[in-house]
C-alpha cells in the first residue's frame, strides 16, 4: 500500500514508517517537526520507498495532494504530552481538532481509509479498570486544561465515526495506551524517558503525587504492528480499538525499577502535582486496557514486557 503518515517524524510515526517500509509498503510522511524530529527519520531518508514533507496538516492544498496519492492515511499528527497540553491549551485544541477535520475532509473525496490515533486519556477518571472500548468517558471540568486533550481527541473520534456513519468514509479508531520505547522524548512530560534520563544523569527521579497511581506501558513496536494490521483488516472499519499492554505498575515501582536497571544512585523524590503541572491538576489513579476486541480481531498480544522496554530505552539514552 501507499501510506500517508501525518506526524511521521514523531515517536510513534517514525516507528510505524520503519515497519511499513520493512513490510514493502511505500511511505509518505507529513510532519511539521513541532514535537517530531528529523533525527527520528534520518535512517529512513535514503530508502527509495520513503518520502517526507516537512509541513503542517494546515497546509490544505498539500495535504489534499498527499491524501490523493495514497491508499490509506495514518493520522498521527497531534499535540501530545501532558506538560505540553497544560502549558499550551490553545495549540492543543486547535491542532487536534483542526488537523483531524482537514484529514477527514480530504480523505472523503475518494473514500481513502483513515486510521485515527486516539488515546486512553479519553477514559479520563473512569475508575472501572480495565477499560473496554464501550466504557464511559469520565472527564473533569473545563477549567482544568488537562481534560482539553481527552476532549479534543474524543471530538476527533466522534467526527471520524460520523464520517463513517453518514458518508461511508472508512475509518478506524485506535486508542493508544501509554506507548513507550526508544526515540520518545521526556521533553513534554512523558514519564519513562524522564525517569531514565534522570537516573542516568544521577539527578533526582521525580515521582509526581504519591506515586500510587498506575499506568500500563506498551512497547511502541507492538503498537505500530497493531496499527499496520488494523489498516488491512476490513472488519476493523467503523470501530474503536484499545491498543495496550494490560500489565499495570505504580509510578513509584516504575521509579524503583528504572533506578535498579540503571544502577543509579539517584534519590527518588516526590513532587506535588500542583508543583509539577498546575494548581488543581487532576491525575487518573489507574489506567488499564481491556484488549479483548483487538486480540479477537487481529490476534494482538504484546511481545515486549516492561523490563525489556526499560532496557531498550536505557540503551537508547546511553548511546546518545
Ligand atoms: N509522572 C511522574 N514524574 C514525571 C513525569 C510523569 O511521576 O517526571 C507521572 C504522571 O504524573 C502520571 C504518570 O507518571 O501519573 C504517567 O505520566 P505521562 O505524562 O508519561 O503519561 P500520562 O499517562 O499522564 O498521559
């Protein structure tokens, strides 16, 4: 297939580009390098089936042409990272909503399949883990900017599903749980690259809140393998899928694991949420995916577990 990946120079996008090229597909990426980087795709530039354009999805004539050239769009371009979202709420909402709007509009002209990367953040404060795709989205008030991210992604999902229902545009929604691995940057707040860099530098490892909150981390290679399979599975169209590894760990345990695996002497410190983010910041206590739907459709099983993920991330930062 000829695949367009918006956000293709980002963390997930660059891994997806790599996989699709390995599978023999032709890959076109569009990225404005807002959070992605040329370094992420430097090793792909010489590949004859890899084409990159550094521009924004806001450039509609260009986007229209790129969509037209391809068979499928993986729409990954978005504002991500809780720190970025809290600090730049206008950018977050505008990027996430507008980008999806224009991608769907142009894909609809010739009914090109669109796979939308959404997020487990949409489940918000729902406490009933594990989350199935039909679970309620429980968001906080609009005065707390964190929820703008979940809300903007939920609008993207509604819009994509509306295009399917009303216009028969084939769409697939993938809700990515905390996706981690080499090339993810800690710059926008993500916990694993942050902890690993702190541990390697001998700086304090900063656990926010009391550290009893949990997350389930999924290796980026497992995530992009699932995305690639969903894009060629006709039964996925018009549906929502969790992509995640159900293995759950508290953030304090994660800090201890990183410290042990790096052999670091860094102290583990706790920082109140209001200091780390903003006053009144709300975190979700647990986040675990139910991946039954994905397993039943494409046989999804995570292949890389947490310790191995951490080892790969540690090695990545050591090499840099
Ligand atoms: N976190 C932390 N220290 C950090 C960065 C993040 O304790 O330096 C916590 C954060 O508060 C959250 C969890 O780690 O509870 C995962 O954060 P991340 O930003 O990676 O993803 P989220 O699941 O919040 O989108």
